[in-house]
């Protein structure tokens, strides 16, 4: 079969010799091959762009070497030039035309995706232009305020507030506006399409250290607590006999001789051991009572309850004013009291390790619960509630026992390192069943999965955990494999360290109710001292939209992998960051240029929800940016890291004209919730406040104020005394950019307010 | 149609310094590169995007290009093959073996089948399902009528290896079109 329908290929004839069926299939394939003629407009446009880029290279670098520049120099030069003026890249170019009769315009920004936000936009024309006409024809999307200037035949467009970072831009000059001084015109409008680089991520800032001050001397073991007036109380404090201060500091502390403080060295006489001692931040320690096996201040701060050894193997329980005055013995316990707390302002709950009792200020006593013999030991009582922590006799995971119902809440891997927030709502513990051990937190009474606190050194083992009053902050020791310990104070929600101090041989960590100070016992060969340090990050500590560090890492990597490089997603990374069954590769649109993480939200179950917009920059062929909306859910894995457990992505669509929300964040500081809403356009400030509203979970609109900052294109929404929980931010399309274009579409996002 | 080799070599050398010379190369090769890309993607927008990418890559790399006895078109095809493969890697599959088999009717005469444009698309969808190297070799041979040696230059393979790719590719296409399946069932 030498000829097949007029087609003859001797190579295939030879290749398929003796296999006529394959030759027939070859004929079939060839006859079916698609035949298409390219769009001449595309062909001409691409030629113009290529020739212009080639010309620019030759003109800018000299005719010999321009092509030898690497792609990074060639294509992305604008990204690092800053505000350098740019020339070249033909946008309206008609070959075989007299350039004097036809206006051509050039901008090097075209087709670049990493233009510096500080860049100016320069359009170089081939002849002197009617400047006013050209300026009048300029339209920029997203809308930004600009000023115009001319340098020779080049129009320099300078943004008033810089370009928005990580944003696709289309600069259009209407064809009718492109007129030269001589009357020449252009054959088409100018479309300059480019994208800006993300604002560089600031380098991570190391959390501050702690600067402890020695408050006094401690006896053996015991516990610390903060008094309502902010003093530190030790159940086994050592009251100094007398003290004098010398001006020169000493590097070592000695409970019986010299203690370094910022003010100098306190030289003291031999101390009186074993007492309930209050250590004010400044001034002299005072004794509140005898050494106690347990102590707690009432919720209203007016009373102090203590359990004191009666010398006969039992305990006496006292209630006094918070300063230790007017102590009243409430009851005697034949067995030693190991823990006590207040469940209300007039009732104390205490335990001897086996039974739980209550006694009120009128001395009425009840037995609340008794553990069956041999089942375990009660080692702690949850403040204000009905829970006790029980270490089982068998050494398995400890559990919270609701003594009012008998229900258990198992704390996975917990042994004796358990802590409760002062409000009794949160429990934190060390899961010693994993290696290294983990710091887990959970709501008291919850049956959900615990949340693992992200620690700065994930190879280190946490221990000695303590919580603040509201459960927003934790302090713990982190000990690495080499045995080097650090004291870490961190936000529970995000794991963000507020302070890290290289302190060894410390114990009895105690956070102040507000989390702004930490007290601990420092154990040295010379004895034990009570120290206190302000937590530097705590005063500025914010809660709200911050998500766990691991979740944020996964989210950032996942989105970056979707964008990939040169329009190609990083499929390996996407697969590695996706849980089984999530096919992120197939749901990721092609040729992405950038992405916005609009909003993140921590779900009640600890999962992290992220709203993302995936962007394809406009180009010469498609002069409108395209966008796909994506919702990602991340969940913590048993190993501690986060994976994407679902990804839902819409089809790409043309981006609507008008301003867009590009990011929302929320923070709560000192009871004031602040939302930051960033836009890609310069807004009409007078439309901002009325367009923004915040709605509570119950559906009521919360009083708020909104202030627009033109430089950052950000609206700051402030809500005083917002209720804790989920809020909904609504932005109506009555919000306009400075050109009067309405918000591209109404916007709603869930944000979180924390008390 | 190819340019005389000596003239093409001179043109390429000039294109390293002269935008107009690059424009002339573009004018000469645009059509066949575009058609090749389109034959592989069968989507105008995607074909335009990939064709743009091919020529911009060529422009940026032409300073390093050395003819080494091969036609300039071989280099452009090489860039195209890579760009197309990148494109395929980045997108969802648009055809499947099932869909190719579903429309194939081996009982019909070949000529009848190829006049059916829908089936033409299915035939090339079967090629889409081939492994990348077989796909490229098949497209260059049956879509562009290139010589085996030229295909070898583009793919960086020997002529014998190209023959093997096309032979296997053809069997693969028949399998996907249901021809072989039908034969096996008769057996």
C-alpha cells in the first residue's frame, strides 16, 4: 500500500511493513489530524510583542549581549528596580507602517508578574504626544490614584500610594486618546497587563526573653499562686529575718546570704522557713499564715482558703481575708488535704486524694464523691467547677471526673502534669504517651479531640505546664534531647511564643491571671528562689484570627504550590500537603499567577477554614484577570501537623470591575476587637464606614467604627466589647472606589472575637 | 517548507542581535508551530498561550542556540514539546480511554469514520492518552509529517528509538480506539 488517499510516507511504509492494520491506523490518524488556521490578529499581536521585546533588549543592552541575560534579569527586571523608569515593549505595533503616521506605545511592564509595588508605570511613545488627551484616556484596574508626568515622549504614571502588592493590573489607554502632537493616531487601544510582587514577608522576629526579678526565698516544693493584688504567694515561702541593700550586684543567689535584683544585692539574715508568704513586686514579703499544703483565693478575691498540716496526719482548713487576716478554721480533716479550690465565693471543695468534700463559710460539710479503692488518686481540682483530675492506679491516661455526674473525660497520655485555666474552662496536659511528649489542650467537659499546642522546638519535650485565667496563654518548660531547657510562654490558639527564656532548673511555673507576668521557683545548689518576670509579648498579645503556626505553614505552602512557578503547580507539594482523598491537583486551575488568602477562621472543632482567591493575571490575549474562589479546610493530624482535608474550587471567571477585598484579619486586645480589611483599589473614604457592618452570632448588628487608611488601602473596623465567638463582617456594594465604581460584589466573612 | 540551511543559519545568527531577523524567523515558523501546538491541545486559547510561550522562550534563549547541524525548526519543536507537556501536567485530563473507546466503531470503513469530525477528535483523544514520548512522536510524524530523524533530534532520541515509540504508539491508539479489543473478543 504505497499510496493511501494521496498520502505516502515511505518511513511508515517501512516501519509497518507486514502490519497493514497499523498502517491503516496511521492513515486514520493522519486523516483526522486537526487542521486550523491561526487567528491573524493573534499572530500579529504576538509578533509585535516579540519584536518589541527583542528591540528593547537590543536597545537597552547594546546590540551584542542583550540576549545573554538570564530570564530573571530579562523578564523580571522591574521587580527589583524599585522606582526606576521603564521603557519599551510594543503594545500597539503595526508592522510595515510608517511610525511617524502611526503612534506606537511601549511599556516594559507588560507580561511581568513580579513588578515591584513601588514601580511607576511608563509608557514610551514613538513621537511627541498630545499629553492631555493621552492622560484623559488612561484607565487603571484596580483603580488607583495616580499623577502623570512626561519625560521626553514617555508618559510616567506614578501611583499616589504605590501599587497594591500581589495584584494583577490592566492599564488601558483608549485608542481615541492616543493622539500625537502631529495628529497621528494609534490603530488600537493600549493594554498594559502586569502583576505585582507580594510584599516581602518580614523576617521572623525572635520572641523576647524574660528578665526575672528575685522576689525572695522558697522552701522545698510547695506551690505558687498570684494574690488578687498581684503579689506572688508561696505555700512554703521563707520569710527573711532582715535585709539591707548594697549597690553592687552579685551573679549568684543565695537564700541565706545575697540575692541579686535589678536594684542591687539584698543581704539578709538567716530566714524563717516554712510559711505561707506573700511576695509583693516591690517591698517586703509578709507572712499570710503557716505553711500550707494547698491554698486558693476565692473568685471575688476577698478570701483565702488554706489547708494546713495539723501535726497528726490530718489537715485543718482555714478561710481568711485575702491578706491572711481574720483566719477562721472551717473544718478539720482526719486525712491530709492535698488540693482545694473554690467553687463559689462561699464554698470550698477539697480532696485528700481519695474523696472529694465541700465546706462552706458556715462550716457545712459534704462528701461529694469517693473513688473506689485502688482505682486512682485525685491530684487536682478544677477551679469553679465540678471536675477533679484523677490519676488512675494502673498508670493509664488520667481523666477528669465530673463528681456531680460520675462522667469521665479521658486526657490522652496524661499523668501528673496537668493544669487548668483560672476560669476552669480549659485543661492543658502533657501527653507522655507520645515521643517526644506533646502539650495538649481541651475544653473541660468536652468530648472532642484535643488540640496540640505548637511548640517552637517540636523535637523538644514540654513539661510543667500552667495556664492563665482565661486559657489564652500557657507557660511550660521545653527540654530538648540534650537536656537544655527553655521556659516558653505562648498563646494557646496559635502557639505563638510570647517569650522564651533559657532557664534551667525552674519549677512551679505560675501565670498571673492576665498572663502578663510569670512566677516560678528557680532551684540552684544554694537553694530555691522565687522569681517573677513580666511577659513582654503579653501586653500586646492579640487573639482572634491567628491560626496555629503549623496550620498557617501548611496553608501558605499549599497555596504557593498551587500557584507554582511559570504557571505550573507544584504537584508533589500539593500531594504531600493533602490528606487522602483530596485531589488538589485536579481542582487547581491552570496558569495561576498569584493567590490571595482572604480570610482564615478557626472552627470550633479546631479545624482551620481558609478563603482563597486564585488569580490568573491578564495577558495580551485575555486582558481581564481571571479568578477562582477556593475554600480550604485544614485539620490537625495525629502527628501534630496540619493537612488539607478538603479543597473546593470554582471555575475561573473574569474578575469583575470595581474594588475587591483582598484580606481580612481580626484581633482582640483588651476587650476591643479590631478588623483589618484590605482592598486592592483606592477607595472613596466617604463610602467606607456606611458600607461595613459587623453582625453577632445572634444576628444583631454591633456598634462599630470604621476608619480608612488610604496609604495601605485598609479599613480598620473597631468593635468595643464584642461578644466572644463568631462575628460576620458584611461589606455592601455601596462601597465605592475613588472613581465611583462600586465594590465588585458584596462581601461577607466570618471572623472571631475573643474575650 | 524549510529555509535553506545556510540562509537559516545566517538568519538565526542575525536574530541574536536583530529584532527584525527574529521577526523573520517567527514569520516563517509561526504557522507550523501554532498548528503543531493546536493539534496537541485542540483549544484555541490554550494553543495561543502555549505558542506565545514557545516563541518568548525561543527569544530569550536564542543567544545560547547553536545550530549543531539541526534545523532551527527542530529546536522550536523541542521547546513546543516541553511546553505542551508542561501544559498537560498542569491541567485536568479532558479525555479518557473510556470516551475514546465509546465512540470507536471498528466495523465502519476508515474513510467513513474520518469524515466525522467528532470522531476525528476522538482519534486524537486516543493519542492524548498515550505516554508523553509516544504522544510527541506520533504527533510529529502524523501531525507534522516530519522525518524520523527530525523527530529524533527534537526528542533527543535515535531514529530507532523513534520508530519504537511510533510503533508502540500506533498499537496504543488501536487499543484505545477499540480495534484490538474487538479483535481479541473475536478470538
